[in-house]
C-alpha cells in the first residue's frame, strides 16, 4: 500500500455539532393511525368491500328519492303480490306495498339500529372491561354480574324486555345493548389483566398518575385492534339477531319495517313469490359478509406488530 504524507488534520475534518441537523436525523414521521390506514389500504379485498358497502348505504337514500311509492302505503289497486316489473322494480308484498321502497328503507333502519347498538356495546364494554381488569376489588363483583347475565339465554332477556317495555326502536336498541356488552367487556378485561402490571404501569402508579389517565393513555391503545374487531362484528350480529327477533314477533313494531320484518313476512309465501325473500336476504348477506371481512382486515391493520 502506498504511504501518504498527509497529516491527521488533512485526513480528518471535524464536524461541528448542529442541534437542527441532529433533530432531523433523529426525527421519525411515524404516525399510528397513518400506518393503520396504510396497512389497511394494502388489503384490496377489504377496500373493495368497504367501497361497495358505502355505495349501498348511499344508494339506499337515492333509491328512496326515486321510488314511485311510499314504503308503508299500499296503492289503490286490487293487484297483490306482484312479481318485479317495470312499475314495481322489486315487486309488491302481500298487501300491495312497493318492495323497492320497503327494502331500502328497511336497510336504513337496520343499519341505524346496528350502528347504535355497536357503539353502545363498545362504550359500555370498554369502560366495564377496563375497570373489571384493572381494579382488583371490583373483579369479583363484575365476575358475578357477568355470570348472572351470561348464564341466562339472551332471548329470555329480550322477550321479557319486549313484554315489559314494549316494542319500539329505542327499546330494542337498549335491550340489545344491555345483553350485548358482555363479549366486549370480557375481551377487554383479559387484555387489561395482561398489561396491568407492566413496568410502565407500575411506574405510573408510583408517580401518582390518576387512574383515568392510566387507563386512557397506557391501556386503551393496546385494546384498539380488539375493540375495532368487536365493533365491526357487532353490526352484522345485531342485524342477524334483529332478523331472528322479528321472525319470532319480538323485534320492531310493524309500522317500522326492517330487514328482519321483511324476512319474517316472506316465510309463508317465498316458494311462490321468491322476490319477497331474495332482495332483503341479499342485503343482509352483503352487510354481514362485508363487515366480517372489513373488521378482520382493519383489526389486523391496527395491530402495531403488522406495521412496517
């Protein structure tokens, strides 16, 4: 190797310290929610289903605006149970009401009910689950409460509430929330038990951090993926349960059509008039499958271990 006669000062140049340059090299533009949405958008199937669902929701409002007949009014005609034609695009029901307007109005009612129930279950389940898992003194109380409610079939609670309070939109929503928060609370409680005694939580308690701040800042971020999954699955579950209750005559009143009521009304004549079952069943199936796949995809995307 050739030897050089350069001095040490000529070989090396001292770089002066610059706080601004040091901050630039140490800066990261990582954002949790930005990473969540970026990961979710990579799932083309879930994105396609989400776009399809949004299109269906928007079209449910457009469909009512272009409907020729009111959803709850039978036209003055002797013709009943017509199959789909140029006048009645989805046919008519047993008393001559337009199925096009009834199907799309029922979709709005069912989605509204499912959204309210899902948010209510999420809110109550997360609050009770956090208290249940973090505060040791409350563990026995909430465990016994959970066992009392969970060991009685849900249909019994819903039947009693329907007979005592009466059938209505809000009474059904409150009844479903009252019996539906259990799964969310149990999952949240199990996760809180896992993270409750981690070092950073012990340090927060030693520093006198309020319980509310520990729960919201230290624990809730770890629950996001589970909460999103349960929230997404609650919507199709609510629609399916409402359909079952309406089939049994315990759902919404007759003057508020829902997808469950349409399915119930079609049970006796669908062999001869399949259009009464096909259209509401397609909407229920679409919502159920869409939310199941979207919920799983968004839950995986919200898991920090899947972020790049």
